[in-house]
C-alpha cells in the first residue's frame, strides 16, 4: 500500500506569510507525528496525534505553529507569520498503534524556505 | 528530558568492510526503546533496527547489528559487508512512554567503492 505522503514537497514563502503543510498518513494508522529537521541536524519533535486528539504539542516552538487532524486521518501543520528561522524540512510520521515499540513510518518531508 | 548524542559527524568505509556508529543517551526512564534510522539523500527516513531496553540480547537485522550497553547508556550500530546503498545519514533515536522519538544529530556514512 501507499506510504506516508506529504505536500507540497517544497515551499518558498516570504517572511510574514502563512503556510499550510499537509500529511496523508498510511491508511488506518492511529498515531501521527510532526517533526522539524533543520539543515544538518536530527529531527525534533513538534506534536503528536492519536486519532483526532492532539495528545502532545510540547514541541511546537511558538504559538505561530498550529496542527490539526480533524477526522483522524489527514493532518495539516500551519505556520502563521513565517520567520526565517522556520526554514527547515517538516517530516510527518505515522504508526499503526499508539505503543512505544510500534514503528514510525516517515513521509518524504516538506522543505520550507522562508525568505 | 532525554538526550541522544552521536559523536561522529561523518564516517567513511570501503565497500564490503565494517563500520560502527556510536550513540549514547541520557535518561532516567527504566523502560524505553532505541532505534537506528537511515535517511538516504532522498530524505525519507527508514527504520534500520530497534532494541527494547528490557532485552539483554542485542538486536540484529541481516547486516545490521547493535551493541546495547544499558549501564553505560550506549547503543552502537555495526554495519557489516557495507554496500554502496548504505550511504546515508544515520540517526540514533530514543523513545519512552510518550511515543515521541528523540533523535541524535546524525552520522553521515559514505561507502566508497
């Protein structure tokens, strides 16, 4: 079956613009995660959903970042009033069950460049 | 808070040789899970191998094996018989009850023909 997909793959935004990044998880996967990966670094956790419930948003760097998963499948990460420090690759991952050993499957990421 | 440290920014290895990547972590948790992920230049992260902290036996997956030293909080990855397709960034990651992964900074592995 299809893996995790993300769109757009690349996004260039002017500073101050709002952006929306989409994640389509693997069908039936309960858990969905967003990570931010700065250039040359490891991914950092942003937020976690179990179905439509956002159980952990401790990694969101500011109130300009907002994520939702209203029907428990597709998720959108929204960044308002983008800043240059928001430039990064945003990775989405999903897993079948909400247990720690469960494998997280990653999407290809959205590369965001804020000018 | 958990931290994961990968002290080798880059490693190179000849094709068919063996390379070992180091990873150390810091946690106060007793039950946790450790992972190695591979990120090829296409950037899609792929799970290589995983280890449950309560298991003493080191995990192996074909040419990939780990050396898990719980007391030392060390979790190294050995790639045997390296292949050109192994060229990638490798990330060590930690997960406890909260399900989120905490990643190290990564090690770039270059396999030379």
